[in-house]
């Protein structure tokens, strides 16, 4: 009868580091060995930071006004009378411009930082009198929007949105 020598299963030497052992077990264990363990305090701090960012986002979303903006470039040189609502500039011929105004008032107790930006096809045709400014409590400001139609503009209806974001601002 022939004797077969049994070899012991591969075991880690006593001097193997925890990272080497984790590498042998698989990629997930190796990743866990390299990353520091999160303590309870770090988890709480991260949760508080995330909660503050979510609340700040909710404040921004609740204090944003959105206006539809449109202008129609007609074939001839006729000017249409725009409706009195929103930022509908009506019919504006090539080479001409039209204005609309929005009145803002800060009725709160904190300073309010206002950011105005446009979106859509009307963006290149629309100018705003002041897109970034700070309002003190009780201040009123009139924003003037001007739709300027270049001579090279094709005949079509340009539409888009205007966002007026009001942020509570306590920093000087």
C-alpha cells in the first residue's frame, strides 16, 4: 500500500496583516480593511450635515418663483400688444425690443439674496436689469426684463422660463 502525505490546508502565517488576510477573502473584505471604521459620532455628524443641506434645499425650493417667458418674432414689421400678465412680450419685430417688469419686496426679517436666471430658447434674447442682488428687510426692487430681437432672428416663437430665487442671507 502506498502512503499519501496529506498536506494541511493553506493557512495564513501568523505574521500576515489584517489587510493581507482580507485580500485573500475577497475584494469586499479588502475594501473594508482599507477604509476607516465609522464611529457613532461620525455617523451622527454626517447625518446632521445631510439634514441641514436638505433643509436648505427645501428653503430654496419654497422661495423660488418661476415665470413663463415668450416672444413671437412675426414675418412682417407688425407689433403685437402683449398681455398684461407674466413675461409674455407679445409680437416683437426684428430689430426692436419690448420690456416687462416684475416688482419684488422683502417682507421678511432677514436680508434676502436674489438670483435671477433664464432657461430655454428665449435665453439669448432676454436681458435682465439686475440678476444678482441683496435686499434688506422692507426693501422693494423692480426687475426690468427686455426682449431684444436681433435683425438676423428667424421668424418663430421663442419660449422659456425665468427663475427668481430668493435666499435668506444673514452674511454681510
